[in-house]
C-alpha cells in the first residue's frame, strides 16, 4: 500500500512538471514575433513579452529577445541594460545602438553591426516604470532603489530561464552602459550571492557611471596623461576647478571666473583637431 502511494506521488509530480513545461512552451510561443512593420526578411527568431517579478504587487518586466543570426544553439546569451536611470533598453539599446534593426523613415534596415551576429541578445526594460515595464502598485515608483532593481532583475532572469529552458546552461554575460555602471555589477553580485543556477561568465560596461566625483575628476588626469594639457592646467583642473565643482555650479546655472578660465585653457591646449572621444586618432591639420 505504501509503495503504491509513493508511486502515485511520483506520478503526480511528473504530471505537474510536464504541465509546467507545456505552459512555459505555450507562453514562449505566444511571445514569438512574426515580424515588425517594415522589417526585412531574416532567418532568426524574435520574442517579446511580460514576465512577472512580483506576483503580489503585480510588477511585470517587459523584454525583447533576439536569437543569434546563425548557430544560435552554440552562441552565448547576453543581457543588455541601458542606464538613465529610466532609459529604455529597447528604445535605445535594441533600436538605436546594437540591435538587429535600425529605423529609417517608415522601415527597418538591417544593422550591420548588430550584436546578434555573435550572441543571443536579451534586452530588458528595468526597473518597473521604464519603457513598457510597470507596477500596478504606483507607490513602487517613489520607493525603488538600486538594491530593489538588482533583486527584481534576478527574479526576472530566473523566470525568463523557465520560459526559455534551452538557455539554462548557456554561457551568460551582462552588459550595459551609463547608469548600467550600477545595474550590471550589482546584478552580477546578486547572482553570485544567491548561488542562482546561472552560468555567469562575465560583465561588460561601456561609458559607465560609477561615482560622480571620481568619474568627473578622472577627465583631468586622462587628458594630462595623454599629453593633451600642460602640468599647470592639470593642477588647475584638478584643484581649482574640478568636475565635482563644475557639477555643483551647474545646478546654480553659473560657473566661477576660475572655472571659465580653466575650461578655456583646456579647450585651447587640446585644439579643435583632437577628437575628444578618441584622442589617439591621427590628427589631420589643414593646409594652413
């Protein structure tokens, strides 16, 4: 009798698991995108939809997922998080930066530099209130902080992997920009702390915001270390008119005479021929 009861319990568990798999597969199929208006023909699959991160508070995250152009089954999975806070990963990352398409008038063109040439790309609207992600409990928008965002991001990932179980053991990377300098490492740290079954291999952040004073003051050292400003200007830039001072003054709408002089010095010493975004580029002077 006991053995029979045990077999019955196992059978129930198997049936429940099977139903969960079927439900996840059904939801995944419902999320499948047949095509965007004006989209060129492609041979990779796309998905978008909502995944709950808090059932009780009705907080749902919106995602856009695009498989790799070729050999998707062997390519890594990359999560992309835009910054802000409040910047849409879909509006910015997916359709303005490195997604598979770029808008051109009323049509979409293939992006020759799309990251899905080398990876399966998952774009996430985070936290709730950004893009199409939302919270039914409106008070969440006034109380959200980075810790809550990291927690919700991890819940999203765990639930997303249930919907896309074929990626469970795939090499996983987290990437982002701007305020992603907070979102990306904090989510990675949360994954490691929780011992979640996610095959995290690395993180990448571009132009990250880390800490205002450190970030702003690094510009003087960067320009000076590349020989673009003089020692004297470096001293003034670092102590008399550092970037934290500029940021403080920016809120009042005025700069001190000292800061105006330093900025003018930096501009004249760098010259208009130096590309501030790539100072190592060749400089082509005019015939004059």
